[in-house]
């Protein structure tokens, strides 16, 4: 088997809760590139130092602040609750996600999840939960040709029960927060559910609900984009920096601080 050499992905999050057990109780264990710098970094990092593990292993894909990267199609994970991240790590480690080598990001996430020691996983999960949620801005938030008002109706009728009225998620339903996630990421995950590429594993109760909702109630891409656009309105407005006055003696200092 050829190793896939690209940045490792810490966590590929879906819109719903845990992906439950697949039919095969002993899924194959993927090979992990032993010389990849991120793997080496996990071995050299203290098991209880979640911040150091995150910066060494996760930041290259998910950003130093856990904000995700559009160019790598990695989601924002900052502030995700520990119960949800714990479940997703278990899914990757135990073979319920990331089994398809053609789906590079989840496949590599399964590899890195298996490479981390349990105490390292626990430490990095604790750090992720404490990270401030990053409000989507710019390309992570902008959508064109959408109607958030139309999306609101679908959200309130079909999504709110599990993800709550403010999209903050609900542990009892295994439903993660949707606020703080990028628009393009939410759109892609809904398309995956609708196409049966996510949530179609046998006995995956939460995933099956998402597949059913997407297939039965999201009629087309326009409706899908509308509901994502409404979710974006539930995020707080990004803080706007104060405009600089030409000739201000503080101009250079502000630019330095921004860098």
C-alpha cells in the first residue's frame, strides 16, 4: 500500500453525532507513516500537554486557533464540546470512520487517531474544548444567491429539535454545535448526508436520521444552501476593527498588532 503523504487532519466533523459501529467488529488498521513529522511530534510531546500536542499535530491543518482552513477543506474545531470530540476520536480509532482510502482526509485522520496514545487524545480534547469558538468571517461565511428566510423555515421544522434553536447542539441527541463552523463545510456535509456518503453505516442511529432528513426534506441544492445561510445568521457578528485615520501616529502599531 502506498502511504498518502499530505498534512494530517485532526478531526473531520459532521453535522450530527456519533457514527456508530460498522458491521465488521475488527476493521483493518491503516498503516501510519512512521517518519511523518506530525507522528514524530506526538512521540516527543508530553502526554498531558494538550496545547503542545495540538500545535504539533493539529494546527497545520486546522489552524493555530482551531479555525480550520478553506484551502485544505478542514473544519473549525475550536470550542467543540469534549463529549462530541471524544466520540469522533473513538470512531476514527475503532474503525467506524476513515476506512475508505479514496477519501483522503478521514483516512488520514483515522491514522493519526490511532497513532496518538489515549492520554494524548484526552489531553488534546481538553484543549480543543477550551479554545474560543472562532466566528466565521469572509469566505468562511459569505454565500451568494441564498435566502436565509427560506432556510429558517426548514431549520425550525427539521433541525432545531436536535441542534437547538440557536444551533448550539445537544449532548442528549449527539448533535454538535453548528455555530462556529464554516458555511462551505456545512454545505458539503449536508450534501454528503443527502448522497448517503455520510451516516449510512449500519446501526448508525444519529447518522441515519441525518440521511433521512437530508433526503426527504432538502429538495435541492438551493434549499440546502438556504438553510446553511440561515445557520450563518445565528453566529454573532464578527468584530469590526475601528477604521484607521490617515496620519494617525498609532497606524504602524495597529498593523504590527494585527500581524
